[in-house]
């Protein structure tokens, strides 16, 4: 477990873990019973406390007020924050803002830094990322209908998006749109454009109900219709036609962030499972942990969590040392493997709790609902398995093209 466990990480992790347990766990009951809005004022106070502890923006470089950690170092922090549903939010490294900050830092102009990145890093606004469309398979990221057509100094954007996480209440969206339909490579047809959500024609249609919940703030997912939506051409992020490349730059580190957040969830679920197994009596003096089936769940969960963590840290280290493209297979491996571990560990923890596991009296059911999506977002399991098998089979002389 020592990959990336540097002196710097060892220095800050105990502080972060203590903060999460002492300051954030007590908010869970209100969050689960009354929703995100009910805890938001308190979360804002906690954010100020995190700034005062100099732990704000752990995923970002120091020039914008971040901690300047490597991806592998941040992975450990992401695990510690993942033990609470609001950990990443309080430290300002929650999806989708975290990845938007990273691509803005890498590709934005000086003017875009001032206008879009810095308000995000200061935690003054929220943002979203609109790529997936209802009419096209999200699994094929180069197939979309949204267009951005040049007119004078502007782009006119038309299209239909959904599953735009955190769009409701966001200050701006990064919108993927086709700007170069004639480009020879299908990977060079789309661009990413920064669209303030108060731009006329950026129409928020609804928050999509998922597993019975609409979600609030960064926990919501929206359907958006862009109609004759005009933004200045200087709102393009990076080069025209570079949308797919920037999306890949975004998704690599983003998958590491998510996977280690899931390890945090797994550790919390594992702890709750073991506590329940140690205290729930089937008969006087005979606790659940005495049953072989429950012992299997404990042992299998421990093995799977440890294995997943090592795989994720290995992938993160490869990204740090050799770059994202070199680690493409490792990233696909962890994306489907860790998502599967998450589902299994949560399911076993709920089963151990019996009916209580399905209630909102414990945090397990919240994660069970919210994280079913982990097998889709940032690429469905099957797409990542395809990437891995395609690479493996190349060594056996089989060229799988699609
Ligand atoms: C919680 C959540 C948050 C999200 N947030 C965002 C966001 O902020 N912005 C955004 O743009 N999008 C977002 N998405 C959308 C997400 O990126 C897509 O759901 C994902 O890319 C899959 O696309 P799809 O849902 O259209 O499924 P489809 O592409 O229609 O695929 C359906 C199923 O087909 C199977 N399949 C697909 N390809 C293959 C293959 N090659 N081989 C075998 N089987 C295959 C898989 O089982 C897959 O689940 C979010 C999704 C969820 C669930």
C-alpha cells in the first residue's frame, strides 16, 4: 500500500481523516434525511475551515492555490475524502468541477483563467460538463449532433444534452460540439466551448430523477437543450477540433479520482459491515460474525479492496511517470474492476445489515443508489473491457478495430 505514500501525504492524511470523521460524519444523518440543501450552510463553514488548514484544492497545482500533489499522492487523499459523501465537496475537488479545473488549468487562455478557472478554484461557483446526448450512444464519444457554427465573432450552438451532472445552479458548462464536420479524422471534429449557463438559448429542461431521486447541486443530473445559443469565439477551450483530445486528458486523471473515492466508500462500507457483524446477535451471545457466510463476505471484501487499491495506485503512478496515454490499459482495468468491487462490497454490507441496510438511517443505501452509475459514467464496463482485450489480443496477432 506504499505506492505514492510520500512524506507529504503521510503529513496531511491523519489531519484529513480526522476532519472527515469528526466534522463530516456527524452531518450524514441530516444529509440522508433532508437532502444536500439542508447541510449546505454547514458545508460552507467546513470549506472555510479546510482553507484555514491549508488543505483546500488538494488536486490542483500551487499556482492556483492547490496543494501541488502528484496524481498518486492525490489518490490517497481522494480515498480519505471518499469515506464521506461530502468529503470531496468540502475540499473543493468534487466532480465535475475537479476535472473542469484540471482542463482549464491546462488549456485555458489567460482571460479564461480569470473568468472561469479562478472563481471555481476559490469555490465561488460550480460548473458542469455537457457531452452525452440522448439520441446517441454515449459510449461512442465521437458521435454527436450538437453543432457550433461560426457567425461573425461568435459560435452559434444547437444541440441536446443529458446527464449533465451538476448543471442546475452551475455558472458555466463546458460543452462538446461539432465545429469541424469535414475533418478527415472523426477525432478532430468536435471542440470544447465554455458556455455561461445564463446565455440565452442555454435551456435547462429538467433534473433527471435517478433511482427515485432528483439530486441537488453537484448530486443532480440534467437535461439541457441548446438553441441558437451564441457565445464569443474566444470561449473555445484549446484548439478548434481538439475537443476529443481534451476529453481524454480530462477522463484519465478523473477516473483515478473516482476509483480512489470508491475505495474510500468501500472502506467505510467494510467498517460498517464488520461493526454490524460484531454486534448483531442472532441469539444471545452468537453474533453474525460467527457465520461462515458473513466471514466469506469479510474476507472477500478485504481481498478485493486491497487488490483494487494497489491497481489504482499502480495506474496513477504510471500516469505520473509516463503520461496518460501510456497508462491507457491500466486506467481501463481499474475503471471496471474497481466499479465492480464497489458494487459487491456495498451489496455485502447492506446484506449484513438486513432491512436496516435499505434505510436512510445508514449511509450504505445512499451510495448503493448513487454509485450504480459508476459502471457507466466515464465509460461503461464493457467499453473498458473492450479496450483491455483489444490491447491484449494485439500481442496475439488479432487486430480488433471496433
Ligand atoms: C451518474 C452519471 C453521471 C454522468 N455525468 C455525465 C456528465 O457530467 N456529462 C456527460 O456528458 N455525461 C455524463 N454521464 C453519461 C455517461 O458518460 C454515459 O452514460 C456513458 O458514456 C454511457 O453512455 P450511454 O449511457 O449513452 O450508454 P450507451 O452508449 O447507450 O451504452 C449502453 C450499454 O451498451 C453496452 N455497450 C456500450 N458499448 C459497448 C461495447 N463497445 N461493447 C459491449 N457493450 C457495449 C454497455 O453495457 C452500456 O452500458 C453520466 C452518467 C451517469 C450514470
